[in-house]
C-alpha cells in the first residue's frame, strides 16, 4: 500500500489509500540481482471509482490509458526501467501524474469555419483551366 499522497496539481490530490503497489521480478540489466530481488513496480489505481478526480478528467484519463485500464476500471502502470524499487516507484507515480495532467488539460478551442479567399478561388480555377488547355493540346490534331 502506498501511504503518501500523490499531488497532481493545486486542485487534484490522490490519497495514499487509493494507490496500491506490487513488486515483481523484472528482466533487463542488473546481473544476478535481477533474479533475486523484485524491483519492478506495478502501481494500481482504481480510476473509475476514485473520489479524487472530477468526472470529466476521469473519463478522459480512462480513454488516454487505453488497454492499461481493466474492465473494473483499475489502471495498472508497470515500471521496470531502473534497478532499484525506489526509482521504479517514483517512475510509476510520475507516469500516473503525467497521465492525469494530460487528461486535466483544457479542451482545444472549437474550430472556426472559414471560407477560401476570392483570390485563392480564382487562382485555383485559373490553374484548373490551364491544366485543361494542356491536356486538350495532347489530343489528335485536327484534319485541317
């Protein structure tokens, strides 16, 4: 159980009881230590039932997480980049923080419809008629 809270920003704080960690064996560098010590971290966060997240952020985060979220709504982040448990734990927590910050970004402004300028329309039509003239000249010559 992760006891310390995770501070996302000044408005969002995930309580320590909402986060659960499990340590597993990790492959990769580490020599013989890799076969003996469980250094990889699996961080579990029930994102669907979290009281810490607003509904909009929760829905966006579930979409961003994709296959890392189970059917029950539990997000699993696995970190095994480093040789120590502490650094892997920090890496997993930072990745969770980055995911929630990405979900908390304001939506982009709506697209405003624009019309092409008169000059661009005229240039496009002139180019089309020019290409048509070139293609017309490629035909068979008249029998005159």
